[in-house]
C-alpha cells in the first residue's frame, strides 16, 4: 500500500503508487482527466473510438496521452494505440500495455515484449464496492486474506479487471468475474483457461491493480 500526505497532488501520489507496483521493465504513468484531453487522440485512435461520448473520449485521450509518452520512452516509432472491436487497446508491434481510468484519473502501463509478455492495469476510487455487486464479482475460489470485506471487494474488482486485460492478450478469451480466481495470500490469480498471473495492488490514494504473467 502507498499513503500520501494531503499536500501531495493526487496525480503524483497515484504515479508513485503505480511505480511501486510495477516489475522491472514496465513503465507507468497517470494523468488527471480534463475535458479537453480528447485532443490527444491521434487520427487512427479517434477513428477507432468514434462512437463514444465526449466524456469517454476525454478519458481515452488522457489515457492515450500517457501511453504515447511511455511508447516514446520505449523507443517505439509508432505511438498510436487504437481500440479493438472488443474495446481492447491495440499496441504497436514489439510493445504491450494497458490503459484504465475512473471518473477522475487515467493510468497506463507499457513494456517491450522482450521484457514482458503482457500486463494489465486498473484504477478505481478508494471506496468500498457496493454490496449488491460483491456477489457478482466474488467467487467461492477467491481468497481475500485479511482484507476488509468492503474495501476488499473493490480491490478484488480492480484486480480481476487487470487480470482480464493481461490474459486477453495471451489467449484472446473473454472472461467473466467467475472465470478468475484470486488468492491475495499468494499474490496470484488463475483464469479458467489455466493462465497464472501475478497480481499486485495499492489501496491509497486510489485502488490500483496490476497483473502480469507469473514467472
């Protein structure tokens, strides 16, 4: 977990927390979403998300703004991250990554394929998961360990989102929450297709989750 003082800007605090979760070779970044962030969408990206509303496009623009910078740092010539038919970001050849946002903050992670086969990220507000959603998210095989059930539910939601993003690149399977078993005591998740992934999370200043293939 990563705490922040009240004087630390939220984006900086989130960035520090995300850096603390990332394994070697994975670059991270975050940005507070602004309504004008739609301008950061490149033409190919804009075309791939043309049907989305302005607020969603602003969030996508904020996420792509981060992704573009990470790709430049990785030495990628092509920095466009278009949206696939299932909503998945399509990263340039030789790179992998993941983008996520809540209502206020966008985050992204990226790596070269020779350093990481896949990676998934999610961000959520640091609030308990609504009680009616917990039975949908949680499965009998999940192990929350000593996490508070309320906040633990939100962490579980974020972790399963990150796991799905990481696993989709590896096998292309669409998974439900019930298809992912998370064990917070071992720090691993297993999908119904047999993929095993390492999971890491932070609760403050926002709930952040990262998933990548177990080694």
